[in-house]
C-alpha cells in the first residue's frame, strides 16, 4: 500500500520567508496532479505542514531562519491551488502539523502508516534538501520504501536539491521518478 506525503507547500515556503521562489512555483502543477490522483484513488495522503509559534526562542530553527509558518498566519496556508485541492478532498487528506524538518519527528505519521498497512511512502514538496530529505531519512530508518517525485520537489538551493536527490537515491535506495 502507498501513501503520499506533501511537505511544506505553503505560502511562506513558496513566496514568503524563507522563499523557495520560482523552483517551488514551477512544481505546482505536478504537485497538484499527484495530490489529487492519490486522494481520488483512495491512497493515504498527508499534508505535513511546518508549524512554529511567534517568539519561540527554544526551537532550533530560531537561529537558522527568519520566523515562518507561524500559527494562525496567512503564510501557513497551502500555496496556490493546493489549498483548493485540499479543501475539495478534506475527507480524504489528513492535515498533520510538524515542528521539525522530518514529518516523522514528533508526529503520529508512522502510526498512521502502520495501521493502514502502508509500506511505500511517496514524497513531494519543499525543500528537497531539508524537510523532504529528513523525512526520507526517517522513512528509510523505519523500513519504508521511498519514492520521490523529482518533478514535484524543489529547493531554494539548486546544488542542495541535486545533491539531496542523488543522496536519497544512492544512500537511502529511494526511487526517483
């Protein structure tokens, strides 16, 4: 069985702070297509969305990035038409707040996958070399088969994007399609 994890495709990550920008905008159509296809055929789909609180100086990202994806802000809304795809399929797509790079860290994602008998995790979203990569590493360590859709992942760092795809393929055994 398969699951699709859509990682951090929000206003802040696409156009806000820290913006991925044009590379993230360029993957929107493929990301929308995959999300709708997986949800419509009954696969488990998870919107893994970064969540931070204003003024949280204890979070490790506090020193690395400007405030982003803050609770209750417009920047945390799903970007572009993904918001519409999600709204039309809320009964088939699970929203999951995450507070670390990996969608597995501090969440019940592994439990959601195990109880459904899912053994294959498809990853899309941003950033390829940060949250997508860290989610892939945890999926690997938990024994899941990993598929990364190259046309539906992006980063603000093109070298990091290329490196992460290579790393996921060569070190984690991910299928890059």
